[in-house]
């Protein structure tokens, strides 16, 4: 398969659009409180903060698993 400059340009555009969509999704989910679940760990000092969204990652993983399972079953 020849991977020329036109093909590379298309892949870069698609990748950029996907990254932008994921960014918008994270902003929207943050506003509805997804990244403030009880299992999300955060700590820090006066000028710094570290956030480990463990519970949010589990919820997102479950949702993605269900969606992929549904898509897989509907394609059969």
C-alpha cells in the first residue's frame, strides 16, 4: 500500500478532528460532574494539584464496553 502525501494529509485531518471531538467530550463530561466522582483521587499543595480519575475511568470503560458490545451484536 502506497502511503503518499495525500493519504498522510487525510489521516492527519481525521486524527485532528478526532482529538478535537474527544476534547469537547471531556469538557462536556467535566461540566456534568463525571470527573468529580467519589473514587476520583486528588491531592496537592498550595500551587499544584494532581488528579487521578480512577472512578471516572471505570465508568467510561464500562460505557465504551457496552457500546462496542452493542455494535458487535448489531453487525451479526
